[in-house]
C-alpha cells in the first residue's frame, strides 16, 4: 500500500519535515534545536528514480490500453458525434489547406488553431474516420496521465502515491470520455498539467540550489539573497502555458494563477533560507525573470501557434486591413498581419460573448458551474436504440460524459479539507493544487449567462485527482502513528480506491458506447439530472 507524504519524507536521510506538515501533537523541530535554514527548505524529492519511472511507465501503458480501446466507435453512421461535428471538419480543412481553416462564410472558427492542427495530424496519418480524428486526442489523454503521475510524485514525495494519482485519472469518467472525442478539450489539461509539473521541477531545483548556497555560507552575502540565472523549467512551463492558450483562451487564467503561485514560492524560499529582505529580494531578483518566463514566453508561444494563418492567403480574416480595418490610425505602424489577427480575435470574442442562453437558447445538456464539482449534470454525447450485440432484442449504445461518482462526489469535503490545510498550516502542496483547481473553475462564475457545459471541467480534473491523492496520503498516516491508526488508514484508502475502480467498471459501457440492454441503460442513470 502507498505511504503518505510524511512517511515518504521521513525516509530521506537528513530531511526535516516542512513547517506545518508535522502530525498534530508533534513539536516542531525548531522547538528542540534549530537545524538551520537549509533543513527548513523542505523535504527533498524522492530518490528512487528507476522505480519512479517504472511505475510511471506501467500506469501510462494502462492508460493507453483503455484510452485506445475501440477508439473508432461510436460514430453517427460514419460521421462525427456531438461537438466533433464542429472541430473534425475544421481539422480536415487544415489537412487540405496547409494548416488553416477556410470557411469564412460561416465565421465559426472561434478557437485558436493548435488543437485542431493536432487533430488534423491524426487525420493526415489515419484518414477521415473515427480513429483518425480521435487518435491525437487519445494520445493527449495518455500524456496527461503521465504528467499527473510525475506531478503527484513530486507533491507527495512518494512514488506510490504518484502512481495512485495516475490510476485515479485513468478511472475518471470525464477524462476517459473526453480523451476519446475529436474535440479540443483534452489538449487543454495536457499543457496545463505539463506546465504544473515543470513548475514543481523548478521549485525543487531552485531549493536544491539554495541549499548549496546555504552550505557554502553565501546566503547573507547580499540582503536580497542569491541570483538564480536562467530557470529552464520555468521557461518550459511558459511554453506549455502558451500552448494551453493556443488550445483555448481560458489558458490565460492559468498564466495568471501560476505566475502568482511562483511569486509566493520565491518569497517563501528566500524567507525560509534566512535572506534578510525576502520580499525585496523576490521583487528585484525573481520578478523580472518570472515575467519573462511566465508572461512574455506564453505570449510569444501563442502568437507562434498561428504560423499557418500568417503564411496563408485565404485564412479567416487574414487580410482585413483596408477592408474591415482602416489602413491608417494610431496602430498603423503595426504589421498588417498582426492587425488582422487582432481583428480576428475581436470577432471570436464577440461570438463567445453572445453565446448566452438568452440569445442562443438553452442547450438540453447545458449546466452551470455550481453543479460541476460533483458532476451533477453530465452530457449525453451519443445514443442509439438500434444497436445489436447485447444478447437481447432491445440494445442501446450510448456515450455519456460523466465524472466517476466515487471520485467526484467526494470533491467538496476533499477541497474543504485542502483549504483548511492551506490556510491554517500553510501547506504549499494544497495551495498549489487549489490554485490549479480554482484557475480552471472560478472564472466561469464571472459570466453565468453564457452557455456552459460539464466538459469545461477537463483541465480541472487532474487537480481534483491530485487533491484526492493528497487527502488519501493524509489518511494513510505516517511512521510515527500507532499501528491501529495506520491499519485504519490503509483500510479506508483501500476501500475508497476499490469503490472508484468498481464504479468505473460499472460505468464502462456508457463511457465507450458498448451495446447494453435497455434495462441496463436505465440502471446506469442514477440521478434525475442524468436523464
């Protein structure tokens, strides 16, 4: 059975637990003897690298087997289903037109090009069929599992808990279904979780460098503390955030949220290391590089994602200067291509602003964000009552986007527990996970008139899984607790994980569209809001 974060940290030689992570009743290390600033920088990452990658590989292979299962089905008599009907044809246009859409008469090209280009890559290789328009999405879903395993391992300092996080994401119905649909939304969590994992690597890397500075006695050479030079992991995170924005614009919320999180980490590091002026040191020595890596690099990456549009002659709104845009004015010094791109974005923003329930009508599977944490209003992507092969005369084939209830229905207590830990214990792990969760969830409350759907929670699902993993790690306990407590923790966590697995297996037919009887279909619909 997996061990908790505290237990994993206790096995690292010379590592002191981070302030606020010790179990209740245990005196903080500083009350006995101050171990020095280096020991207060936190528990080092796990050192079992080979085992870590073996566990990661095993979980990723399991994800691939399930995500790729019968990937080409179901279809709507050979055509895309649900919102695949928007993006699959646009991706096919990209295959035929050098990476751009070419349907200006409809003005329905309202998202950046990257995700559609990735779908187009699958179509280019496998053709215009279910496998062709879903293969890239499935690969994105598998890679997201990989990044969740690695992020979970760094958060918990436990390879076992990192592997558990990956298994939980595999068995999440929302992530499973959306990773098998030719839509844009599976690419968003891929780049967001990649950026999050890169920032965790940066956090560990810079703390190791600070420990060396302390060991060499240089931490007080300047009141602002040391300089770090290039922080390559932050540059990687910046590129990933730019790619997230190039899938959908709401990636910009993660740019802001992760940027703020990194500033807090920088201040905390300098303060714990004993730097005389940690806030000033962060402002002078960390802020400008952070803006470069986490603000400018994402912008440059995002603009670069329009490479095909810039090189085209017939891209949507490609040549609007002199037509819809005047050739003069205060911005005439900008290249015509950038001005046309700005116009394009304005038109897309207008479309999204007008996509409200009042103007476009109420979609039968629309939902509002207060129902999303528990997945109370799933979505029916496909339904056919003329299927065969279920062993009865009346067979149903259906695909429903639904979060596994044993995972999602526990989200409220898990998140409240995490918020308590973040506020009262200043637990950086919970702070990081809650920032990731909130960046994908809270912005939707700013415009409740807009049409909204449960699949908007796709980038949030990995952070729900990480939060659940942290909660399970806490339940497992640590080496300093009684055997009765440890056995109780193992029993509760084992039961919870088993319940999630059984729940996922039960939902499997309506996650992949396997034929089932009409009675079985009715038994899958647990709540009135699922109908």
